[in-house]
């Protein structure tokens, strides 16, 4: 081996080491930044449930921090394991009788509004630039229509607002789970925007995966967990607690 070859090899090694060190430094700073999100005791319990299972279901009222908790947990793993990708899945749904009609432009333009909340949470945790640079590479927003036949591997998957999906669609998505995945199915089974009774895959799945005995819910299967936030744990505002309590007995609104 010539001196030039040794120099070239060393130079490539130095570049690789520098790249790894740079990523580790960025990850350490980014994880430190995540400390601005201070999870409650119940949110920590949810994260422990996600950590202990491949598939976790969360059925809780609006404003309890479901998505923030899940994505915060995902982002920490995303930053420390560069093989992981974050995928947010949601089905676009119009609100019952409120129809907005045909939306022009490409798929991203049509679905952007449905993923705006999740994107904002990721930007708060990772920074807008990081989300934009990793978008469609390690960060993806998907709708069920374009997932038939695909397989998730090494993925951190949030299936959001799962009550808006039909049982068949949710089954299709769950069948995409491959090796190295953590999947969270989240929503509020009492919050339905589509009339007709064709949706609520979340409630259907909970009946399939869990059993209730003496008021306690337990999984029928290994590596499947469940978490539920109560109305008292709503963090959005006091009035939202009042609203949820007032509408608590109204199914499918």
C-alpha cells in the first residue's frame, strides 16, 4: 500500500468519524432540548408501556397530550438510533355533514392540513429545519390509501385519530408492521366526525386485543399494551374538561 493510499484511507476514516461525532453531538443537544417537555406521571406510564410493547393502544379524551407524549418518546429514540424513522398515519376525514369538496394540487397539499398538528409537535421537539431536511426520508406522513403492500421496518409509527378509521383499514395498517418497530394506535373512541357507523376502528381493535375483568383492562396477547388518560388529565384548558364532561355520554358526535 502506498503512502497516498494510506493517506486516502485515513482521510475517509476521519470523515466518517467526524460525521458520527457530529451526529452524536447533535443528538445529545437535541435530546437535552427535549427536557422542555415535562411529562406527567400518567404520561411517563404511557411511555413505559410503549417501551415494553411492540403495539400500544391509547384511548383518551382530547387535550390529554396523547400525540405529544408518543412523539416525544419516539423523537428520543429517533435521535439516538439513526436507523429509525418516524411515520405518522392518519386518514383524512371531513366532519360529518360539513363537506369541503375537491382539493386541488398534489397529495401532500391535499393531506397537509390533516398532519399539521403532528408536524408542529415534531418541529417543536426537533426544530423546523430538521423536520424539513428529514421529511420523506426519516419522517413521513402517510394515509392508508397508499400503504397497501408496504412493510414498516425499524419504524416508530403513530396511527393517529384511529377512531376515524374503519376496522378493516386499521387491520390493513397493523398488518404492515415488520421487524424493529414500535407502533402506537391513538385516539378517542367517543369522538367520531363521520356519521353512519362505518368507522371507529379504535373501539373495535380494543375489543379484539383486550378483555375487561372486574373493571380492569388486560391484554389478550403478548407485546400489546394499553393506556388511558382520564378527563381530569386534560391539559389543554379547564373549559375543555368541562366540554368533554358535558358531551361524555354522546357517542359518535
